[in-house]
C-alpha cells in the first residue's frame, strides 16, 4: 500500500484511556492481537495504530469479566529519540535506552530468540513510522 493509499483509509479515532486523557487522532489500525491468560482469567487486547502524522498509538485493554483497564500510549520516533505520551505524562527517551528497558522488562537475554524479537519489534516500529 502506498503512502497516499494509506492516508486515504485513515479515519478519526478516539481511544478511551483510564490513566489520563482520551487520545484522539486521525489514523488507521496497523496491527492487533488478543490473548487469554487461563491462570488469571484476564483477556488482553493490543492494537497498534499509525497516524497521519507518522506517530504510533498503542492501545492495551485488559478485562477479567468484571474490571476493565484501558491504556493508550502515543509514540513519536524522531531520529534516535522516542516521545511517549500516555494522556497524563509526556516523556522523551533515547531509542536505544527504550529498547534496553523493553528487553529488561520482558526478561530477554542475549539469546538468538531475544534478538529476533527485538529486531522484529524495531522493524515494526520503523515500518509503522514510515
């Protein structure tokens, strides 16, 4: 899909956010996944959107059937820096430090699988940013 075609299918989207302000943007869904944790009984839905401003919006909704939690993060990559806004706070961090934090939070070591995951994550972020 060309850049012009991608922009043509974009629409106004508002994502509800339980942490801060709801986030509204013009964009399109890029990727989504859902999974159910049988041990905790929690369903998680993740969606990645791209905006007409070449930003990414990451939405995470979890529910145990009684309680629902909605979180939204707006990400803007600019060179080696990544700006992250959750509707309440706005933080700018170096991209390599962000990747190191993701690696640590996910419990990834230096194994081949870990590197494949990080490369895939970085490629997705760059592809969505084009």
